[in-house]
């Protein structure tokens, strides 16, 4: 794994390629490394979108200044 942002970009590129096998592999890899996973029975696309949502939440939180810093 590289940097968070670099990993997120790579994940989005894999999603854009619409290769289900690569999407599943990357979803598994990132879930193991960073995130809360979904049940294995959930379709690959739904699992990938769940992971993407977690990524966007983390990025959004990093971009939003906390109230204590204002």
C-alpha cells in the first residue's frame, strides 16, 4: 500500500475499468488494510461502493476544519 490518497486514486481507477475480478481483489486488499468490510455474500460492486463511501468520508473529514480550529 502507498499513501492514502494514492491508494484511493488507484481504487477509483480499478472501479472505472469495470473489471469485476480486479475490483474484488482491490476491495479485499483495502478492506484488510484500512476499513470495515461488508459480508462476503454481498455483490462485489456493492462492497466496492461501501468501501468507496468510507474513503470519501475520511477524505471529507480531513478537508473540513474542526470547530476547535476556527
